[in-house]
């Protein structure tokens, strides 16, 4: 479950990017933050995963609770144990070159025994039918395959919440279809998914088919918008479903 309410203004901006953005996402729900590039979708995700204000400076007001735990005062790594983030460009979050080692990295960082790590890594590739991506050079993979490795790394950490920032942005049609299957598998497992997407056609078909997606619209034009174009996100998370 995700409960939040935010106001945020980047340090170099004169007006807030987010104004009284709040909502409650029940466990197991998949919510799509939709809107054009720069409307504030990524900013909202950064507020939830702690990148704001820990890496992006500015004035932040509000709160966030992940599965009932207040994230105020938690370090990035501690928030990551509650909610896994998958970025638009997965290369920005890779720590190793080998795909299997990348899936294992978070588990090793938490000091799990090696036998548990190997079991969890093997399970991640097996359960999503991605054994073909084991022990591969991540920089020799396609954009879609790298995105899948990022999701496997997040899944291996056994978090209940996934935050995905425009996951289809760099993918072709085939890779988008495969990502769709992974997201539906996560939903079937009861994971809570919050993803931003400005190309709604990439998520619309399976949101209609499965009736599991709720849409929240953000309107704006710039990632860090001036006053006349700042995000006006006032989502009703329990509102429209398609």
C-alpha cells in the first residue's frame, strides 16, 4: 500500500512542480501516472522513492507511507527495501556487467548467505521464463532485455511495491509486449505497481483486457516547469479504471 501527499519545488524554480498531490494506492493495485513528457510524473516517483530530497534539492512538504511505514528519515537503501525502483534507462542503475551478478547485487549488499542468493537469482530467471538472459553481458543486451534485468533485480529483493519510471520509453514493440507480460505476472503475484507513462497506448490494451489498471492524469510540459506549465496533478487514485 502507498499513501502519500506532496508539495515540491525544485531549488532553482520559482514555483512548485507538484502542488498538493496525494493519494492512496491499495496493496495489489496497478496505477498508471499518465501525461505528457515533463508533467511531473518522474518527480512524483522521486518523492516516493526518496531520491527527492536526498539527491534532488528543493523544498519538500508532505509525507509518504509504504505498507504503513513512514519513510521520513529513512535512507535510500531502507526505502528500497520497501519499494523497488526501475528507471527509464536501466544502465543508470547497473552495478555490475554480468546479468546474473546484477540480479544478485542487492541480495549480496544485504548480506544474505550465498546459497540463498543463488536460489533467489535462479528463481528470478526461471519464474519469468528468462533463463536465456542468465550470465550475459548487460551492455550487450538490447534496451528491452536490460529493462527486464532491472525488474528481475527488483523482484529478487522481494519487495511488495514496484515504482517504474516510463518503462516502455526506449523499447520497441516486441520488447514492450514482453514487458507487458512481466507486469501482468507481477500483478498476479499481488505486487503493488505504480508506473509513469506518457505513451498511454503502450499500457491501454492490457489495462482494458485485465481491468487492473487505474489511470491518474498529470498535465504539464517540462520536467522542471516554469510557472505557466507546472504540473497540476490532483489525482483521485480510486477514480477512473479501464
